[in-house]
C-alpha cells in the first residue's frame, strides 16, 4: 500500500480477469495507486472453461476488503472484465450454471454454423466481426443445443462485467465496448439485432441496456465496505479498459501478453474485416477498437516450460525448431480444433531452443495480425514503438522475442494493472467531467522504458510461416 493521502479524492478500478480480480484505489488528482487488492478465481480445466459467477463476486468483495479505508472513501467505482463470457441468471440474479468463459471453444461448431448461415461478409459489415468460438452468440447457441433447459429457464443474460456492475448498482446495463464482442449487437446501427437474436432463440428482453461513453450505471447499493451512494461507471471489456488506461490514440498499437494475447489500437473508422482476423469492437471512448486475439499466450508457454522442466526464462538462442503452441485450439488464426505443432527437431536441438520456439510461435500469431489492425485507420510508421503490456511484458524472454520478431522499438509502460487503471479513469471521469483518455494522459500512464529496435529475425519468421499450413490442415 502506498503512503496515506488524507485529502485525496479516491476512485476504484476493478479488473475481473479469467484468473483473478484486482482492485486499485487511485488518487483522482495524480493517478497514484493508494492501495490494491487481489483475489484468485477458480476455473475449470479440460475442454470446459467455466467459472461460477459467484466466484467473481466473492473475489471482488475479498479484494475490496484489502483496501482498508480507501474502499469506504471511494466516490466512484468501475469494472473492467473479461470479454465474451456467457452468464445465464434466474429471476433472483443467481447463475443457472457456471459461466462459459471466452476461452471455452466447445462452441466452435456453432460458430462455424452461424458464419455458414449468413456469410462472413454479412457478419463483418453488420457486426464488425466474424464470430468465432469465443463470441457470446456462439456460446448461447451451444447452450441452447446442449443444455436447452438452462437456456429456456434464463431470466437474464449478462457478460462478466455486467454481472458485477449489476451486483454493485442494481442496474441491468452494459457498455458498447463489451457488448460489441457478443455477436448480437450490431456495430453499424449500435443496436441489438433482434432478427439475429430471434434466430438463435434469445429474447432481447433478457439483455441489459447499453450505456454510452460517460454514462453511469447508477450508485452503489448496500455493498460493504463500499460507501452507499458512490457512483458506479458503465464499465467495459478488459481490452477496452486497458486502452482507456493507456490513453491510447489512433496509430499506436498495443501488444498485450496475458492468458490470451491481443494486439489492438483505437480507430475512428469502423472495422469490417471479412477474413475474421480483426475483430471490430467498439471502444469505450466512443470510437473503435480493432483487435486480434490469440488463445495461446503466457499459459501455453508456461505449460511448455513445465513439460520441459525449465524455468520460463530459461531459453536458448539458435536451432531449427518451429513451434506453434496451439494447445487450446486457436482464435488467430481461426483454428479452434488445432493442437500444438512442433517441427524441425534435430539431434542437436536443446530443450531451451524448444522453449524459445514456443515464445516465437505465440508472438508470431500476434505480429501477423498487427498490420491488419493498424490498417483500419490507414496504418502507422514501423518506427512507432509497440506498447507492450500484460503479465508477459515483465518477462525478459517475452520482451526479447517481441523485439526480435517485430523489428520495431518497444515501450513497456511502468504502470501496472492497466485494465484496473482504465476502469479507474472511467470512474474518475464521472467526477471530473474529463474524458478517461484525458485523465490517463494527465496520470502519464503510458510512460515507461523504451527499448530500441533490433534486426528482425527473418529466419525464425520463415520457419513459422512454413509450419502454419500444417496447423491449418489439422482442423479436426
């Protein structure tokens, strides 16, 4: 906990991710983190990636309890949450079943069927994205097919951040940033597509109202240790929150290394990528957030390190190995049925080289989509530093790999927990009347070490490009 600031105006930013809930108490004037709390989540393993939403709520209360006096002093709170998850509630607001998380790919056949039914071009033009297994609409279709009683009993359908916002305020709301990842909110009209909802058997009355930038959900009701009456922001999805936390502007790209890997920017033009590589999400600031996401990032590399019996940083240069670590299928490229692919082994290959190759494969998938993400608004100079964030950004092996495969300068912001900081900026905006982006710039959240460009490793990129058709062929 930072030193006491007796007169500070305090807001709270929440990051409810796949693995844990983190809360920051932030000084509105300076952006200083006054206190923080964190509590873990329980996630099922195997093919099913699920969590009981009550785990998120209990983790939030636990993390709030770690803030001391700042929880009660906070004048506003906002929630950034993992995208795409399907939360199905009864009429008392309790979960009918565990939430299907974004990285549960059992809904891949349903996603394929939805794209085949309407065509990729229709999805891209209408919704800004071509749905994959991660999207909420595919998860609802899976639920309706495999658990029809649960679908029929639903009294409310929410996203993870909606669930927590509603528990805090009592308001059934979402925001345009998070709802744009459902596959049933049309970005061309910024409305729910009632015809599509009817085709998948989902009553629009079960969905939350969509708030715009700067709108508030309501006020905190009886949620100790928070002060009743504190303002509750609209909240947003995790990547949109991180963009707010960085004060991101068009032309700058973010590469985020966490449970998933993402590369994104903010844009003023609405994305409509028919290939499905770039998801055309809405940004929490009113613009757009073209984004590409990989399922296999830090967890996949850590798994490879564990299999090899090596520390995650214990990599070795050189060798002829190409490794595509698609351990959970993959979203970018869209290969939900793929598995890990290792090629180029020789007698002199070392385990450290195999581990380095896993890093290379994870980063390769993200960098392959970088140009398409930036092209939405016309691209940017290759001299523009990539902003590297997420847990992996603190790892030397991750940083070295991104620099070596991108050939671009890389900046690592000193600020940690950017999703929570973005949520805090959104909460602060309710009090000051500024935009969250202006607040983030005032807090100087993007400042950090700048690492110059190094020569690009074209040999490694060529090995990975040669391996990709083999992974693409393995669709079943």
